[in-house]
C-alpha cells in the first residue's frame, strides 16, 4: 500500500470542494459551515458519530439536498447540483449504506434503473458482468434481488457505481457486511480506483480501516468540522476522541468467568429453508454455557438468518430437542414460549423486525415484553409499565430521543439499537441470541452495546452473538464458531482465532486445512 | 415547478384527524359541481342532503336506525383492516346473519314460544355471519386464496341463498306470493325504545359494541396484536403473534358483527325476511370504517354522517327528483377522497422550483 498515488502527488488541484456548507432543517443545524476538499487519486475518510452530519454533507455533494448556505466547486468552478442525475452526469457516484434496490427486480434490472445511459439492456448486462468480474465482485445479472444476501446486495450497489466510471466515488460504510477477505478485496478495488486517479470519499466507523486505507480524514461532530487530519499519523483512540469529544470507555473483558452448564443447547439441527433460495441448515450442534459469549462468524447469507429464526422460534424446528433452553426442549415452542423460558432475541434488522417502525417505543417495549415482563394483566396492557420500561432502557443505555415516547423510526440507528438491545437485556434473560448487534452503529453506541453483552454474560447468562464484524467478535467472544453454507464449525477459543483462520473457515475450508498458506487462495474464492 | 410528496419523519396526528374533514369538504365541492351539471341549485341540494334531515325528530331517529348497522359492521371491518386483512364481504355476512337468525323466527312463528326467541336469534345471526366469514378466512390460511375476491364473491352467493329461501321454503303462505316470510312474532322482534319512530334496542347494542371494541383495541393485548400484525408483519411474527390465527379471528369477529347487524335489521326495522333488506350496508360500512380512521369512536361519527347521506338522499329524491344512485356515487367519492387525503399522514406535499442546471 503506497502512501500517495503518483497521480495525487502530481495534481494537487481539488476535484470537488465544499465550502462552508450549512444545512438547516427547521431550526436544527445539520451542517454548520463545513468545508472539505477532495483530491483526485486520494481516499478521503469522513468520520463522525451518528447524527454528526455526515449523511447531510454527502447528500449535498450528491445533489440530493440543497445546502442552506455555502457552495460546491467542481474543478474550481462553482456548481449547483439539481439532483443525483446531475451529480452522476458530472462523474459523482455514491454507494449508500441503506440499499436502494427493488427486491422484485433482477440484478441487471436494478443496475439499469440506476444508470442514465442509453445503451441496450443486453449490452448493459454484459458490461455489468464484465465490470463485476474485473473488480472481483462476482454477480449473476439474472438473479432476483430479494433472494440475495445483504453482502451480495451491497456488491450490486458498488458495481452499479463503478459502471458509471465515476471521477468521485462516495461510499457509506461499505465494509459493514463483508468478511475480512472480502473487505481486503474491496480495499484492493479502492486502491486501484485511487491509482486510476479517482477521488474517493469513504465513510466508516471502523477506525483501523480508515488508518489503513485513507490518505486524509475529516472529522465531524454535531454538524461542525472538528479537524482534517492524516489518519496514519493518528491513533484510533485519538480519532475516536475527536469524534465523540470525549474518551470512549474501552470495552473491558470480565475476569474469571464461571463457565457452568450449557444454558443453550443446539442438537443436530437440520432444517429446510422457507424460501427455495434460502440456506439449508445442516447438522448444527452447539453448546453455549452460562457466563460465556459465543460468537458466530460468517459471510452474510450462509444460513445466519435461518439459524436465528430457528433459535428464536419464528420458525419451528423439526424436533423438540433440536433446541434446548435451560434444560427445556424448546424446538417446537413458539417465540413467546421460548421467551417465557428466559430466552431473549435481537434480530439483525432494527426497523420492521426488531421494532414496528411506526409504533411508539412503549409499544415496541411491549412487542417482546408481553411474553414475560408483567406488562400484560388479564389480557390488558399495563401502559405505565411499558412506559417505565422505556424510561429504564433510556436511562440505562443512554438512548437519545426527542421526546419521552417517540416512534421507533424517528430514532437514529445507534440509539434505536441501544433501545432494542437494552429492552432485552433489562429482562435479564438466561439466554440471549443477538444478530449483528452493532451494524451501522456509531462507535460510542457500539461500545455501550458490547459492554452490556459482556456484563450480561458475566452475570451468568449464555450469550450467542451472530456477527460479520470479526473485530467485534474478537473483542467480546470467549469462543468463535464459523457458519458456512448452513453448517457450523467447531467453536475455537477466541485467543486462538486469528483473522486468517476465521477467514479460511468463512471461505469453507475445514479446520484441519485452515493454514495460513492458503489465505490468498481462499480469498479469491 | 413541480409537486413532490416528501416523507414525514413521524406520522402526522393532525392530518390523520383532518383528512376525513378535508375529504368531506372535497366531496361537497364535487357534489355541488354534479348538482350544477344536473341543473339543480347546489345550495338547495346540499341543504336537502345534510341539513333538512337534522331538523325533524323522526328523521333524526331514522339516522340513528340507519347508522346502527353501518357502525356495527364497520367496527368489525376496522379490526380486519387494521390487521391488513381485507374482508370486503360484510354485505354477505350481513345477509347470512339475517337468514340464520330468521330461521328461528320462522320455525317458532305462531307457536307461542317464550321471550328466549329474540336473544337466541341474535346469537344465531352472529354465529351465521361468523361461519360465513370463515370460508374466505380458511381459504386464505389454507390455500392462500385472496380474501378480497373470495369474500366479495360470497356476497352474491349469500344474496341468492336469501332469495331462494324467501321464494321457496320460507315463503309466507298467506303472503300473496310475495317473496317474504311471515311477519315475525313480537317475541322475535327487536323492541322499539322511543315512541314516534323506529328507534330500536339494536342501537343500544351498537353503542355498547363501540365501547367494547374501543377498549379492546386501545388497551388489550389482542388489540395490540391486531395493530402490530397490520403495521409490521415481520415484527409481529418476532413478537410471537400468528398472522394466520389473526386472519381467522378478525374474519370471525367482523362476520359475527355483520351477521348480528343483519338479524337486528330484519328483526327490527324490517320485521320480515325478504330480499332487499340491505341498501348496501356491508359496502357502505367499508367507507364508514376508513372515514372513521378505523377507530370505533371515529366510526360512530362517520356512521352517523353516512346515514345522513342515505336519509338526505331519499329526501333529495323526493323533493328534487335526483336519482337515488347519486347517493352511492357520493359515498364512493368520499372513500376515494379519504384514501387520497390519507397519504398526507405519512407524506407532505411540497412545491419544488426546479433549479436550472448549472452549465
């Protein structure tokens, strides 16, 4: 990895300049006089907590919103973007964190909708296949999007952006759903794009990644620019400090955890998926002991969703002893019955799965709390009790919101996630199954959530964490197993779980053959 | 310049309440245009439709009599619609309720049976409506059949069953060959509760049901379940609520309420079982449900308003010689406007001046 590409050192004229961008929503200042210069051949990181104004800034650059004050300059010339298509016409492309894909259309159809060109559909499909192959982001143009995993969907977004041959590419948290090898591949792609003289604006929460990849970093806090710095000259801690304006509490591992009896037992679970293109679960066996956190790594779409719904009871297992919760055969029990046994679940999707987006937080507390939290008396809802649950969660997990009981959808991602995780943890579950606990959550909130999981396990609960973030798993897990094509590897102690070893298992290698020499080989698979 | 719909951060409670008012206003404007085109004075016509019925105690009672079945059916339907279950066949459930309830009145006719007959008829009516509603419900949960189509088609089946019975086995032998049963005995008749009109005890049942369903929806876990399944099906499954069981439940309740409304109508204001016992109550109730925000109290108000259009429409037919079908046109228009205005609950309209593309 070279420090500065040859192009960027030669051409020091900025490609895009944002000067004094200010955006007012009513009386709320989303951006307050933010200036940023993006150079060709340079990867520029944009850092900040949720709500710091990153999205507003990049949406301005992509023509999605008009700034209240300030201007954009493209190659030194003042421009006004009338919309995203105007931005694309100039060579600005963007990959969003939240995918803008039509589930019922194919990959090629989705890409066609995002392009303004006039080439024929067949030619476009061929070019799509070509670009995806060239950049090592394999995609079948004919597959329907709803059947793809989150990781594959993101690939579409990236390829779609690359097909526009952009001069400036904006990426919003692109590695959140990738394996280390996939992320490495993406970094190779990004390095290559940089070498081709393109400018890249890279939004991420992963500070190590930013240090490794980016040439410059601009940090926002509360809508204002705090600093522009060289991430390689900073430490992750110093950048985190600038982001939150205070020290982030380090997640501390608990010492001397008593590992007692398995509180969650999965025995030879095999299950066909609901959807013909879903993943078969094959002979999964696992023991999660009280007092430990067991991490499940794996690339998105390898059966994690199916596994989660088999554990939660959203889908019933074939045999009752497939799932055993605290000694009770629970394979045939409903979600509610499993909750009554002391289990709690946090699904991957915050909106629409973990919460009903258009319902109030108190009602969302009731969503999982009706089973076993004394919120229902004689068939009637105890409203004060649900509000109290909201207040307690808010206090304990520092959930920031505009009023006491807002709709779930009005909370920022990090705050809603704190609410959802907090809602379950405050019930003191004996078994907690969490999927993607900190996906798309800012550093501060992620630290709070991880600490809460560790604290819960140290109080004797069994915690199962399904995550694609290996750093997260390394940070909090005692043991890590890897899910691949619906099978689960033997768990390995976190201390022995190197990125290479896990990466190979995530690529389908068996543990015996998972040696370092094969890294490059498997990464290409 | 262009109009864009912009998503709101939170649903607007103000618009949710203002939408039906706006829809009524728009309907009145459109009605005025229609009257002008028909060569009538719109002011007089609107007076006949909406004010005149309120000036007379008999028509006031008639409004309550008409509103009663509308409200009773609509609160049942509101449970379905809140849960994203589309029961369009309340008209059929109404008719079948009238038939199953009337069966008892027919077989006990002239036998001097005791006062148990009427309560038993009401139960039979509710049961009949619920069972009739089970057909689309089970077709949906078992075979995935679209309940909109099946429930709607069953309306016509119900209509023909009623027709067959009153022309065939249940026809009054002394009825001069008219397709009607014999007049119900007093023990099989819903009592009138106020002199000088047809205001009957069924109105009290309707009011009680409004309260019961309001409490059920707002306070009970079942009401919460209905709302979650409708608003976020995946979250509902995660909460442990079965959408299939809820399809059966909401169809059963709405069918029972429609059936109950049917037997009360027959045993009350009509007094015999005959074709044409419903001026489309089951369909108009759909409008009532939406105009009333799928909320029992709102439905009570909306039911009274639509009853007013029925009574006013009859008045207009007599005094202004406008066709009765015009009332149905206006009712349909009202639903159209309500649904259109409802999009403003989640979206706001903004006028955007397109900026010229910078060169």
